[in-house]
């Protein structure tokens, strides 16, 4: 297990501004005697046994990847693009391609919220352009609220501008149902340590704020384990559903959040268990997944 761990974030994205799960992991590592420090941006190199990539953007800038390559071990170093178009099997690209409900999402992760924060820091004509664009109707924008993605009865009802907007994607809407409730399955992992649950909601877009109950310790299909390996994830969260017994991956996240203000002893124990996944990494040179084979 590395003794010194650097956490790399984007220079304009504050680790303290959002309740990221990694903040809880950091507390656990420090309590175990590890030295942990945060690098906000890539201006200064500070030696460490391992670099934990925690750049909360859909696409990692090339200069951040180059900076990370200086470290002997880079956790999540292979995960450089988590846009929907990079992994989704549910994409619909034409009005007559699919007959059924569809959902409109951003190609960017989390509704494009982090990219929008960076747009606000831009200057010149680009800032003016993005300001004008994001004042237009939703189907012209680069971001949407991930809590209220539009759902349509068929692709024929999708507004025409959506099909030409490269920042938006149209996906088949194939929810997992349990009676009248919508289900979402979640898998969180670090190395070989993992937590999982199925959540239930009366709302079609299942979010933490509308979950009515949870079922812990669900089975993770092998096809998702294979996808994790192919995508290069050392740490993160996958959201998925089972439709007719087949898993459908909805979202991948390399910087998951943790929103419990009063965690139970069981939840605290789960975090400690997950944090111990750092022990699974080997001190090998270069960017990549250096833990032993995923079970």
C-alpha cells in the first residue's frame, strides 16, 4: 500500500466544494498513517508513491495526463474519457431507428455541470458564445439538469435541434421496474473492494433525493466487470439496470460523491472497507490499472 498519496484535482474545481467520496477515503488513509496531500492543478510537481486522479471532468486534458505520468503509480490513469458516446450501448442516432421511449442526456458526465463551471471562467468571445447558447431553449444547450433529463414517447417526438447538438445524446429509455417502482443498481469500487446496492423510487430518474428504499449487496454481472477492465477503471461508480435479465450500463463516474451527513456505523465500516482497496495496488511504473485481476 502506498505510504504517500497525491490527489490530483483540476485547478478550478475545489475538492471541498462537493461531498466527494474520496474525501472520506482520505480521512481513512490518514488515520492509517498515510501522508495524503491535494494537488490543485499541475503547476507544481510534488513526489508521492501514488497519484490518485480525481479530475472531475468528462474528458481529462492532455496536459493533466502528461503530468500524471511522472508518478510511479497512477490510480485511474487510463480513464481519460467518460462521455456517453464512449461507452453507451443505448444510443439512438435517428428518428426511425428505434420504436419506444427515449431519454435525452448530455454527452458530458453529470449533465455537463462541471464543464459549465469552467465555461464561466473563460474570457473573450468563447465566454460570450457559451453565455448566449446556454440562455437558449434546452435543446440548444451543452448542459442539462441530470435530475430532470427529458423523456419522450418515441424518437419522433424529440425536437429536431437535439439531433444536431453534439453535446446531447438520445438513448433508449429502458427502465428496470419492480412493481410500480423504478430501480437503479449501483456498484462502487476501489481495486478489488466493492460495495453495491439497488435503489427504488417512484420517479423514473432515480436520484439519491427521491430514493424510498435500498437493497444492499447485489450481484454484479460479469459483463460489467469486463467493461470496467476494458475502460481502465481502478476506482469509481457504475450505474446500471437489468432489463429482461440483461445488464444495461447507464453511467460511469470516476469521481463519485457521498452525501450522508450522519453516516451509520455500518456505512462508516463500508467506507473503511472500500478505503482498504488501496492495498490492492502494486508499485509498478506507468499509468494504468495495477491491481491484480478483478474477480
